C-alpha cells in the first residue's frame, strides 16, 4: 500500500542551497566548512528560509568537488566532523530550519572501499557493485562518452575489464541491478534519517536505471521501480523532502517522480528552461539567444501539467549554473531591479522555490583568467577546444556565460579582505565586486535584494493562493512581458514582470487598479499600462465569499 502524504511542509517551504566550500570559512584554511554554516544560521533565519540543502559534505577526494564520495557515512575533514554535522542539524532545527543532504547515488569515488575491493578481481563480492564490461585494452565496449569529455570507459588490468564512468574517471558508476548494492544504499540513507536530516537531494537520479548495452543512460527501464523501492524502504519512513536532479525529465515523467501518493519523491529538478539558450543538439557552451516566448511557454507547460498531479521545483541557478541576474537579467545598470524581477516571476509560481547562496544578494558572474578557474568540467572543455583550434576569445566567452565557477565564488559577506569569507586566500578567487555587493550592505539597506527575498518568503506563508492557486498565462506571445494569474477560491493574484530595459506595455492593467500591491521592485508601483525597465509586482484581488 502506498503511503499517502499527510505532511507536505515542503509545499510552503523555501529552500536555500549552500555550496559549503564557498559559504563561510570558520578556521582560516580558505575553504568553507560546517562550523562556518553554523555561525551563519542567524543570517538564514533572518532571511526566513525553511530548509538548507547542502552540496555534498561527505568524505571525498574532491576530484569533482565532493560529487565523488568515498564514504557516505562520514564528513570530509575539509568541512569538519560528524559531530559538526550533528551540531548543524540540531542548531538549525532549533531555528525551524531542516538540513537536506546531497546524495550521489549514481556513482561513487574510485577511492570508496567498495571500489577498492571491486577492482581486485571479478570474484570479489564488491565487484558487482559497479558496472563492468569485458573487452580488450584499447577497444572500448561501446561509444559512450563521459560528461567531462572523453570515453566513459576505463580499463582495469587486474580484472581484464572496463568500468563505466559517466563523469570523471574517478567516479565509477554504481550497479543498481545488484540487490546487495541497493540494500547498502538504503541502510546508509536510513542511518542519516536517524541522525535527523530533513531530506535529500538526489544527484543525477535519472541515470541509476541505465541500460548500458543499449546506451540508454537516462530514464532507463528500471529507473522508477528502483526509486519506488528506495522510497518504500527509506523516505516514506519519515517526514522528509526529496528532490531528484533529472535533466531528462518531461512533465509526464515528473508526474511519476512527484506523484502526490508519495510513492517516489517530493519533486524533481528539471532543466528545460535552463537549456533554451544553447544551440540545439550542441553542448551548453554553444550559446544561442534566449527565445523569450518559448521560455515563458516552458514555464506555463510545467505549471499547468503538474497542477494537482505533481509538484514543481522553482529555480534559476544552482552550483552548476551561472548566476541568475547575469544569465536572465541585467547585471549592470539594472542589477538590483532585474534581480528582484527574477525573484518575483519565480516565487509567484506554484512549487517549492530554491535560493542559491548569494542569489538573495544579487551576486553576479565573474570574468577570470583561465588559470584562476578550478572547475574540472570547465578546464576539460577549455583544453579540448583549444586542441581543436577553437579561438581563445570564443572559448572564454562561453566560460564567462556558462562556467560552473560563476556560482562557486565565495559568498560575499562584507567589504573586508576576501569578502569576509575567510582570513586566508580562498580556494577560488572572490568576485572583485564584493566591495559593492555584500550581505553586510544588503542587511542595512531596507530596499536591498535581500529584503525583497525576505518579503517574498514571508508572502509564501501568508497567501494560500501562492501554494494552491491555478496558473493562467497572459500575453504569451509578448517578447518583453512575463505575466500570469494565480487563482484559487478566495483570491486572484496577478504577477507582472518586464524582462527588458525598455518600458513594456500592459493593456489589461486597468482591471487590477483596485488590487493590493503585495510586493514590487519600484517604490511607487501600481498596475498601469506601462511597466518601467525590469519592473515587477504582485497584485492581489480578494473574491467575494460565496454564501
């Protein structure tokens, strides 16, 4: 019998993502840590968030910044100890904030004890914890390639076999077909649940059901049976939020992941809206202008398809994506206005909003010299394209736009050295604009991006229409205006957002002139026939009660 969800606190929640190595360094080694997060909990409580999603803090060689786990039941020393983790869970819960762990279940590190045993011989009990294929050295089992460039196979002479790695060669894929592997994973998840975590983000979860021989990596035939089994044995035993990273998700597939019966996950991260400004069939580095009308229609599709049939996650950036205000807004003259506008359009929709660290400050992309970057994906791409003869300026243009280190520069706490992030040189250079954009300044300025996010978070708790209202798009083919209505039995909410630095016409604004402006990014905003550059507002009309 499937467990019906009775506790859906996450539908009213706003979740804050922390990239721990870049959040706050408490011990002066240039790397953020768990004690640093503990020291900043008051800041997050002031913002008003309900949960913190931590990018991986498990023990790891850090080949891919922690997404290569060598021990799922320990904390990497660069971040602290298990005692620090227990303290963070407890201190956060004292403030009504839950801790969400980032689980990487598609692959482990090649330094995980399971893999160290697995590669000793084909007869080792752990050998089948990973994906192997027979072959001859130098002749790959098939043409699968790694997401980080090059073939997805690595030869192990001791076994006379290749192992699969969809990412770095140091990230061998786990074999979910093996019941013993699945049970070991479930035992580990339950161990963390008992320690008090509030949920899990599941990295590239759509890859665990892969059919290697048919080269079907995403959404393989056993994907949903595996997730259902995992959910029954772990997630459904507690009041958790679970979100799966699923680059292949469609609305139809998302209905399976986020079925209201609770049989799989709470929601998924889908990325359709994030991939529109790349050339069709090409890599993310191959840039194209954002088709704004399509962008709007993608959101409408997801909002309407999952209404009462699933649940959306709402986000514009994370640790793998460029800064929202640089990507979709204007990080120059209208940085503040466009940062608030982007927050308005996203937080007005149905779903659970995610704020990535620094988003609430309007932090921007960076432009470093290639030697200053640290991301393995970015550096591999740079080397590969240079070898192919691509022009340097073209490669760097793509890195400035889409490089993952845009999101990973240290959190900008104040205008002191190293942005107040650390007393030592940070592991990654700070964005030089930290003297102008930082939390200390934002907290003092009542008209700041921070205070705007604070108000949006509060509105989600106050206005039920933001949680349960249906979604109706307006002026869908307009190339400047993103407008929609949310409606339930008691309220109608209008969201108006101008995505351009030129004024934008709103011919229907008069219908809303008697509405209450709940929030706006200009001090004197009212529904009118012309929106100013990047102007945004939410306008509420109460309905007459039905007798």
